[in-house]
C-alpha cells in the first residue's frame, strides 16, 4: 500500500470553528489531492497540489484552503466550518503523469 | 464538458454470476481511464487502468475492463462474482489541463454492488 496517512480519522466539531486535516505521504510524490465524498456525488475534487507551494482549486473549493510547505504534507483547512461541510474527506497522491492516484483511508468529519 | 457517468446506482447479483458495471465518459482527448473499488469505511483501491494499447485490460481480483472509443465506454466485468466483491465501484477519467499541464481525475458517482449468497 502507498504510504499515505490522514489525520485525524474522525472529528466532530461545531459550526464556525476552524478545522485542519492533514495528509502525510512517505512516497515523495509530486502530486497530492483533497476530495470530499458525499452520497450521490461520488468523489469531488476540492484542491490539489503539483509541487511545494503550488496548489490549485478543484470543483468544490469554496470554504476550503490548502497549504503545502513540504513535499510530504498537504493540509486542508476549513476556516469556519459549516454543516454542509460534513463529509468524508480523502487525500490522494500520484507520482507521475501515467501513474494512478492512490488514496488514504479518509477522515470522517461531522460539523454540528 | 468533461464527465463520467455510471448509470447504475445499485446492482444486485448472485454469487457465481457474471458482472458488468457500466461507465461512460465525455472527454475530448485520448482518455486515461480507471476503476476503483471501495469497501465500507475504507479508501479507494485501484482495480485497473487504461492508458493506451490493448483495449482489454486486466486488473486485480479477477476483474477486467474494455475500452470502446466508439461508445465512449469503459465497462468493468467479472465472469464469476464472489461475496467479497460486495462494495462500491468508481470509474474515473484522468484529464490534463493543456495550459497549466496539471492533471486531475473526474469520478463517476459510483455503483454499489450487492452479492446474494
């Protein structure tokens, strides 16, 4: 299995609080991705990174920010969490153009 | 617009029966195509991928998929389903932004497979 660790694995928090999810990889891969998974929507891309300090928005980026200060870590931040951001969040990594993405085990986030 | 459609939300088959899960894509260039499987509470595991060449690709766990350009399809098949195959299956297409050179996936909404004993 690809060396991807997501933390925390579960989190319950209140509306309006800031939340940061961490994705850590040991593969030294260039590309990292954050998705959210919701019933009936499959996986939707939030943000992705193609190098240290190089990030771009996905299709559902509103309300989220990311940072990548070193190759191995990609952080997803909800500045002020809302109930609509209750979801399961997955991190993925990829080595090169013809390489598939490999996924972490997910973080289940509940915002009350 | 680029998209992936999995028309079957749920499929139920008996153990030992054959399986075909449908996937249709919309993408202007040559697609990179993938099938992933997700068991409850787990991440996504890659079953197989198509980049080029032979249009029939073999994957793990006895799965195969056939790329049909004329039908914009990449259907997943298994000749004999096992109870452990019960899971959710996702099709994805890899897309390239020709301006930035960045690369990302578009996922279908998934098909949940139930296997009857």
